[in-house]
C-alpha cells in the first residue's frame, strides 16, 4: 500500500465522526436498494405461488390439438413439460337438489395434469384409467347426492347447447333458463361408465356460477385416437418476452387453431403480450430505478462532497510535498473503496433483516386481506444481490468521483489557506437591504453565511431538492398505479349477486332470510331500468366528440343518443349514499321533483388500442335537467319525455353499480322516482338485484341455493373481487413501503448533510460569538438559515418534481388514459415537512454547537 493510501486511512481514523456519518449514509443507501429489490422479488414470488395454487402451473395452452400436433408441442426445444387435459362435457346429475347446478362436469387429466393443476384429494386416490373418477365434495354437501368409493356410475355425457344456437357453452357461462324453464339442452350425447375412486375439494378454478359440479377422470396419452382433440398445457424452459411470438409461430406451423396464455401468472413474471403493457412496465422500471439511484447518489455524494471540503487542507499538504493530481484523486476514490467495502455488506444484511422483520409482522395481515394460502417469504436471489451490489458500487463511484476531480484541481496554497470554499468578494456575499430591515441583522448574517460558502450551501440545497423530488414522484407513482389498477378492474364491489331470472323483485320475507344469514356483513338492493337521452354534442364525452367528428351520422339533429341506466336504492341505502356524496335526501325522495345523483365519470377498455380509459361520462352541472325517453327501439317512435334534475355529481358508485361505459350514464334515484319514471309497459322491465358482502362467500352461496327458490339466480363473484383486491393491496404495500424507505432516506440525508455542515462551521460560529453575537441572536440566525434553505429547495424541487410526474404519467399513458392531476395533499405535506425537518436538523445540530468552547472551536481541525 503506497503512502497516499496509508495517509487516507489515517485521516479516516482521525476524523472518526465524519467517517462514521459517511459509512452510516452509505449503509442506509445500500439497505434501501437491497430492500426494494428484495421486496419486488418476494412479492412477485408470492403472487406466482398463489396464482399456481389457484389456476395451475402452465404458461401456454394449445387447445383442440391432435395426436400429431401434441407430438410437435412435446418435441419443441422450449417445452419443459406438457400436461394433457380435456373437457369431456356435461351429464345430468340425477337427484340433484340445487336447481342452479343440474349437471356434472367431466374433466380429464393425465398424471402430470393432476400435479400442475393443484387437484386437492380429500379421500381415496386419484384416477389411473379413463374408467375411474374422483368427485367434488359439493356434490354431497350442496346437491345432496351421496356417492361412495367403489360405486359404479353410468353418465350420459354431452354438450350444452342454447336454443337457437350451435355454440357449445362452457363452465364460465351460467345456466340458461327463462321463467323457470331451461333454454339449453344436452346434445351429442355419449354414455360413459365410471368407478368412483376418491373425492376432491372443490377446485379453485371452478367459477361459483358454474352450472356443473366438477368430477375428474384420467386421460392416457397412449390411447389418444387420431381424431381425438385434447388441450396441451405447457410449462416452458425459460420465461422471456419472446415466448408469445414463439407460441404463435409453433401454432401456425402446426395448424393449431387456438393458443391461450396464463396471463395472470405471466404478469407476475413481468411479461405481457400487449406491447402497450410492456412499454409501460419498461418505462416505469427505468424511472423507478433512476429515482432509487438518484436518492442513493445524493445521499452518498453529499457525504463525500462535505468530506472533501473538510479535507481540503489535508489534500493541500499532500500537494505541498509532491502529490500529483492523480494521487489526490486516487486518495478520494480509495476512501470510497474503503467505505464501500465496509458499508455494502452491512447495508445488504440490514436491508434483508429489515425486510424479513417487516414480512414477519405483515404475513398474518396479508394472508387475511388477500385470502392467500401462501406466505410471504424473503426471496434472496443472485440477481437481487447483484442489483444491490452493482447499484451501490455505481452510486459510490459516482458520488466519490465528482469530489475527487474537484480535489485534484485544488492547489497546495489554496487548500492550506482554504480559500476555495469561502468566497469573500463583495458581489458574492451581497444581500438586499430589504432583508436586514425586515428580519434584522441575524437574517442578513445567515444569508451571507450561505453565500460565502456556496459549495456547502449547494450540497445541502441539492440534498433537500432531491428529497422533495423523491417523495413527490413516488407518491405520484403510487397514486397513478392505484388509479391504473382501478381502471383495469371490472368494478366488482360485492361478493354475491342474487336475482330472479324472470325479473321479479325479491319480496321482503326472502330478503330478510338472505341478509340475516351468518357471514353476511353488508347488502344493497338495486332496481335497474334502462332509458335513453339525446344529449347535445357540446356536452357529450370527449372521446365521443372525436368519434362524431369522423362520422356525423352518429348524431341526430346535433344530438347523440346516450344509454341511461337508472338505479333505484331503498330508503336506508339511499340516505347513506346521499350523505356520502353531499346530496339532499329529501329532494331525491320527492316524486314531483324527479331528482337523481349522476355518476359523472366512467371507464372502459378501448378494444382497438387495448388502453384502459377514464373519462367524463358527460358534461353537466348540478341543477341542470336531463330529458329521458323510453328505451330506444329501432324504427319505433320514442315517447314519454321525463326531465330529471341533477341533484349531485359524484365519482363514487354504490355497491352493485358498475361503470356505464362510453356513451352510457349511471343515475341513482329513489324507488319513488323510479316508479314515476317507469310507465306500465316498462314496469315489467325493471330488474331487481340483491348484492351481498360476506365473510364466507361460498358458504353463503350454498345457504341461499338451499332455499330452493324457483328462478333464483345466485352469482358468486368473490373470486374476481379477491383477485382485484389482491392486486390493489399488493401495490399499496409495495408503494407505501417504498415511500417509507424514501422518506427515511430523505430525512437521514437532510439531517446528515445539515449536521455535518454545521459541525464544519464550528470555527465560524466561534468567531461570531467572539465578536458579541448573543445566544438569542445565534438562534435567530440559524432559524433564518432554515427558512432560506426550505424556500430555495421548494423553489427548485417542486418544478423538478412536476417534470418527473409528467414522465411517469406519459409512461402510464402507454396503457391507461386518464386526466393528469397533481397530488395536492402530498405537495402540501412536503412543504410543511421541509421546514419542519430542516428546522429540526438545524436546531438539533445548533444546540451541540452552542455548547462548544470558543477557544477549542477556533483550534479544532477534525470533527
């Protein structure tokens, strides 16, 4: 080790406090990078495991393939494993007591399929031949049909075909019936004989409204005939963006008609077939990584910049005894290497420990909120550690390199005399007379202190600006991500929907029986009626205005026809809803006023671009009237015009009300107003729905079905709601966790920079005290300095934050379209926080400086 490096290490030891502060700053930065990388990998792993548990492990599924095509898929070099499945069809369930599920649905798997699709055996064994089946437990618990292991059953298996159609219906499509009579039949029937060999739990992938109970048999690849068709679920060797193109080419080259992707699983690998989604993910990843690196560099850079400023005399001494520019530069870079070797391993361990402790506290909450069976575990991969190390080393190098270049240019005499840091020209320290008159001499001295040592002032100002930008941009990113997820949701805000297939309203005795079931926590009764309204072109949605500019035939007499969906709430629900949105309940229930709450926003997916768009459904104001006509019928005259007054505008929808889509408008009214708006003919078209939330949705569904009401439809959509809430909560935990980390970094950054800067000014403060500055005056000077720091940092930080927000907004615009709005609450919070944090840091550091002995401070060289 040469003499320059030895002197560098000695200098680090002599200035222990400064060295320790720098090391702690680097540790915090490395811990943040490690925590963020580990958090991302761990959440991704959780959702991958949970998706596999729910929907099976497969990436690409080729549907309706022949034996020859199956061989081509198995022989593909990217294929790891292939599970063979087949939907054999439906068979009537003899003796079934649930009129909503009159069938058995027969599905076949090979041995690998039983593993990949998470079949949970509860009793007996799995099928080993195509003459054996396992039966879902709800056949006994819900349909009240009991089978025993060893029973022989003969089933008439066919396809569900709706009257007037030749398209087969599958498990995702509910039972077709009208006025209690089935409007579907089983066709292409074949008889199958089976032996019951076991029982399974209800498969997670079976939708709650599926018309058939699942039973599973075995399919043997070796006995697949030349004309038989099966589905091939493929697990790939490697998951990368090219899998979509490869799958399409494989299907095209082998004349395979249909290819499906496990999009939910692939999304958690960071892949999407949509080019817009890929562009959004890559843009956001780049912005997020840039934010992390800028935060880390600012924290470490300030530590090194102040360190070099304080070491200027030491570097000047090196130069005076013959040290070259290169040796001075290398001295600072070597300091970075030493600090990095100490800090990076400790920072990585601290980051992993912090995430581990966080997960330990969060696991119970996450499992309950997400309804997951999997636990959140800390995933440490070589890639996550490599990311942490590379980002940390790059930040340390950049942070040390810039001060090193400055250090190499300092001459020996200037460094020893320390004339480079402090500029005393008249223009450099000139202040406005207005400052002294308004705030006093303390404020003027404080401002001069900032101007005379611009390097330290700029370091602290840079730290504050970066902290502001980091906090505001991450807050905006979180809000944008939440809004994007909300736009992509189906709008499901309930667990179960109950209605009569013939449109009959649910009577009070049945309603009370349902809502009093154990587990039901909330309910809402909604009556729906469709109307129309001709809206002037100037007031229609922006997207519709663009459409009518291209096609004027969409207008009639300068007006566009809107589909109006009226939703009537009962008095109790309407009263609560009106209070929440600020509407007058008395006006809403007056049948003579005909008032309604209008949901003025809507969202939809543009089928041409794949974008999710949020827009104003229509431009209107409170107090205006909308003329409603009867439901539009082609070539028929519209009659009965009713004027409905807009009582309130809101973007909040009550339970059970979904977005109206482009060209639609949701209006919430009272039952009395609905009765006035619906004429005798339309009364028959009023549909009533009961929406429920339940702590045990599957049990509640079974209890409702066991009431055996004729024509009663029960749709359990908790799986869709669960999936949406999983995504929202996962994003919230990740984003708010990131905000907490960023806030901690920002506060540590500010305290570190300001406290170190004040410690380096001990001699300056001692000189002020020696010429008569009182403790009160000293305190006022520091307070004014904090005000100057805060005001200037906001002056630069807020515009920079807005610029980064625009970049984030444009990244989201690849997939989502919604209005740009500033996070005003976050902006207000950051303005208050800047002055509080800066003031606290200066008061905390100033209190230490006040206690210093004047003579000792004037003599001090090290901190």
